[in-house]
C-alpha cells in the first residue's frame, strides 16, 4: 500500500512474508513504485513477519533500481532480526535505514550508505 509522505517521499508498506513465494509480486510492486515517482521511496517493514535471501535480494534490487533513477530507497521500521541480518551482511552500510542499527560488537552504527547519518 503506497501513501503520500513528506514532499518528495512516498511510503510503501510490506506486510507478511517477503520470501521466494512472494518475491515476484513484491518486486513488481516495488519497481512500479520506484519507476512512477520521484524523491525518496520509504519502505515500511514494520508489518513484515518473515523474509529469506530472495526477499533480501528484492530489497537490494529495488535499492539499485532507485539509485539508477536518481532516487533513494529508505527502510523504515526494520524488524530487529532483519536489522541483525543487515549488520551481519554489512548491508546496513549500503542501505538507507531510518534510525540506528547496532553492529556485531554492540556499537551503534548510522543507517545509510557511506557513513551517512541515520535518518530522523
């Protein structure tokens, strides 16, 4: 479900599962949202129950697609287990994440790419 957010931002919420069974539908929705808008696309993951490597690949593919179009994918309400996975895979350094993500040493790292500060 897409909602208008702040100026230049659209919010898309993913619910339930983001896995091999739902990847094609999720990818189509996300790519359409990236292609049809401007500014940041905020992906709200607060209602996401589970995911797998395929689902993570969908998020990364959307991130790359957004970048090619001069947009930015921003993750919001990332479940704690997914935050740990992003840190373990070091994807927290590439993806823009609202709020801070802790690394494996317990230190708090900024969300986002290239040492950008965490988003408010």
